C-alpha cells in the first residue's frame, strides 16, 4: 500500500482555488505581472525625456521623476503607497526647511560664513533625523520618509548656497517627484494591483490549514508501522515550521495593508491588529504542535498494543481538531461568522472524556510497560 | 515575602557586562553614536559643494555623492558594505550597458527612431531586471544592486539620447558615487563600527540565557502558592517568545555579517550558517518550553500534595537544565569549547531516573486525583 500523504486537504495553493481568491496565482505569474507594470511605468516616465514638448517643460530635472518611479514602485500596492506618502512628506518637509535655512544663511551671513552656517545645519539636522529614524516605532513606518527628509534638506541647503534661485530649484524638483509618484501609484493601484491586504488575509487563512495538516500528520505518523515510516511524507512539519516563523512577514504585510485604500471587502480602518493577534494565537498552537511532534518521536513510548488501544479515540480527536481548524480557516477566508461555538466544543468534549477513560485505564494497566 | 523574580541571572544586558562585550551598550547610546557618524559623513561629503576648489572639480554632480552617503550609510557596518558593493556593481553594470545602448542608438538609428529604440530598451531591461530582483534568493542579497542597475541604466539611456557626451556623463557620476561610497564605508567601518557579527553572536548567546530563565520561571510559577501568584514576575515568557520570533532578525544579521571583513575573533569565511542552525535549535527548545508553560497552566493538574512530592526532583532538573543552558551560552559567548559532554548529561540522567520513580509512583497512587 503506498503511504498516504498526511493531508487529504492538499497543498495551500490548491485550497485557495476553492475560495477563488486572487492569491491563488503562482508567484512567478505575479512576479511577471509586476515586472511588466514596472516596465510600463518606466517607459511612461521616460517620455518626459524622450518627447520634445515634455522635455522643454521639465528639462534635466526629469531625472528626479525617473528616480522616484524606480525607488517607490514596490511589489505590493500598500508598500508603493506607503513609500510614496513618505517620499512626498519627506521631500516637502526637507525642501521647506532647506529653503528656509538657505535663505536665512543668505540674509544673515555671507561668503565663507554661509558655508559654515550650511555645514552646521547639515550636521545638526542630519544627527537629529538619523536618531529619530532609528527609534523602532518610527523606523517601522517612516524610515523612508526620514531618509528622504535628510537627503532633500541636505541637497537644498548645500546647493542653495550655490544656486541663487533656491526656491525655484526646490519647487521644480517637487513637481518632478510628484509626477513620478503619480505614475507609480496609478500603475501600482489601477492595473492588476497586488494588495498586501489580500496577501495577509490569505496568509492567516492558510495557517489554519497548515496546522490542520500538521495535526493529522502527527497522528498518522505515530500510528503507522515502522516499515511504512520509511516512505512517509514529510510535508507537514515544514508547514508547522513556516507558521512558527511567520511573525515578521505578517507584521510587514499588516504595515503595508494599513496604507491601502478601501478595496474588496476591506474597509479603510480595517482591524489589521486583530489579524496579527490571530497570527500570534496560531503560532502558539504551532509551538504546541511542534513540541507534541517532539514528544511523539521520543524513545519513551507505550508499547505497540497500548498504542493501538488509543488509536481510534486519538484519531477521532485529531480529525475533529483538524476539521475545526479547516472550518475556521474557511470561514475566515470567506469572512463569514463561524457556526455557534457550542457545536464544535461539544463534539471535542465527548471525545476528550472517552480519551480520559482510555488513558487512565492504560496508565493503571501498563505504566510498567513504558520503555 | 516579596515575590522572587524568576531569574537570579538578571537581564541579558547585565549578563553581557560579565562578558565585557560591546553589545552591552544601550540601544540609545548606539543610536546616538551612529547618528553622529552620519552627521560627520554628511558634512564631509557636503564639502564637495561648500569648498570652492572641490566644487570646481566635481560641479553639480556632487549631488550624487551626497545621495550615495544618505542612502548607503546603514546602522551596521555589514549593511553599509553590502549596500555599497551593490551600489557600485549596479552602477557599473547599469552605466556600462546604458552607454552601449545609447551609443548603439546613436550609430544605428537617429532622430525619433532613437527615442523608440531607447524606450524599447528601457522597457525590456526594466522588466527583466525587476523580475530577477523579485526572485527570493536574489532579493535577499542583491535587491538594492538590481534597483540601482535599473535606475542607472534608465538614466543613462534616456539622458544619453540628449547629452552628446554620454560616456563623460556616466564616468563623472561613477566617480561621484565612488567618493560617496568611500566616505560612507570609511566612516562606518573605521570609527566605532557597529558589527552585525557581534550583534548576531550576542543575540544567539543571549537566547541561551533567556531560555534558562524561562525554564526556571516555569517551575517557580508552578510551585508557588496561589496567593503568591498574583505578585509573580512575568518577564520570562516574553524572553521565550522573543526567542521564538527571532528567526528573521537572525537571518538579516547573518546576511549583513557575511559582508563584514575580518575583525575581532571573526574570520572572513566565518560559518554564519552554523549560527543560524543553532538559532533554529534554540527556537525548537523555545517552542517546547512555550507549550510546557501551556500544559502547566491547564486546569488538569495533580493535587497540591502530589505537586510537593515532585517539587524537589523537578526543581533539580530545572536548575540543572538552566545551568547547562547558561553554561553553553557563556562558552558560546567566549568562543570556548564546552566541557566534556559526559559531565552534564550524567547529572541530568540521574535526576531523570529519580523523577521517573516519583512520577510512576504518583501515577499509580493518584491517577484519580486528576481534577
């Protein structure tokens, strides 16, 4: 008999087909779509250079628009929006403050004094902004904005000392960066958008399924005979492990998702924090399953005959638990309320009592049988 | 009696004092040092603009040097080096290919045809480079290099169509970026460097200690009486949790550490993969401890009298395990070989046998006593 692969539920990517979710498409396809979008945005923004009427308007500063598209256009729409907002605010603040400092320097001190004045401000603002940027809470959401602030402030202050028309310079760059931002954001959001919200939603839902497979896999592995073990399928522990190590990925996605506008079933103030909390709970469960796996693989096990005695109730618990997890995952995926709480626990409760009977009996009979 | 805080080993930061490691300094201090370094680098690079003799040499292109410093200068020396190498290679490749395409366009087609030629290359190379950039293996180490390649290639191709001296343009920018890189790398590596290697080394060593505290905390919490529980200190589970969720941080640090040159006790081809594997093993242990905590907090517990029976051997196991973990952590921190394996296991083995006796006895006597 060929070994039965632990999950009859199939791979996560197959399950998603059932839900008809966009996250079903393969990574390669999504990567290709994103690449073509970037290519289109680059060509569109290059027209500022390539078409004479446009070039006459913006001139050499078109460089800033191209730079903005290359740097801001990220895979997820939320990441692009977040970087875009950061870049806009960083540029406006840095440019504004830079102009003030440059004009002040011009008015108060002149000549060499002006250079010292500019250097002092570059030093002080550089230190302050870098320090703020490293504070974890700021770093998480505004790191890029702080960097752009430092860059713009520095460029305007030092070049303002040379260029007489510092305000015109700042305004022109701001306009070009605005054009670049507009092209990035529109291409990112309007054509085949990759929503981080969808990805996070799918990622949490698939965790339920991975854990369900893990529960089934643990029990199956425990009860198959030694000769079958050699051929057994090992897919499950990797699923459990991927859930265990998913925290930072979830947090990154939630961070992007917060920037995303209303779309699909996701509102503007969608409770992404709750997603993170569900992820935490599922990771706790994954930790328990990982250590259960360790216990079941330890050499101190009841004899084969006792194992067979526990087999039926344990398998019932396992499949009931896996079913519950799968059901929760599906409801979560479809954003539906779960069935009344009572249903699932009563089923599990009955099996738990049955199991308590079996284990107390086997303990009394066979505690000497522990190897 | 005031509640005894679970770890008499103290906070990780205190333990590090004992080792005299540089990671002992507080995050705020390190942030401040880094900020001052960035400020100095910014002033140094701004001199290209502010000092007449230098400005006459580099001109407006000094902008690229400033930009390079702002973007490349990261907290860890390894991150700065990695970004610097990426930026250098991306600029050289993108600039080289861009020059070839611009010159080809000039030679083969002219006028409007040239614009279409340039746009086609921008589109094709943009798509290809973006696709490659998203492949996880490339993304991990060369994401920034690929982005700089796209940016430089694009700028050279489209501005090369306007500027007659495309090669001079490319060479000048390359020199300026080189100056920016040199300033960043020297400031980052030579003055109070923050090594990602040290941080990773410390992070792994402190995991041993966190887990040791967690073991002690679990047992202590289990055996204190209910009234004491209200005042108990909860520091330990957070330590265990931080170990559980440390994978992506460890991987990032290892990634930076690979770029760092020989320093301290770390050679050039230092086995950072082994650090990651030790981290994985410690995370497995953390998962087991997390679920042990769950078991101990469940309502199905033996009665108080039975608990007291197990108290002494369990506490011995716990403190022996915690001692072993602490010892391993210290040896690891000091990069010393551990004592012969036999010592620790034999001590644990003896306690394990004692414990088996107690638990089998209590099972036989008291299995009805389970609540």
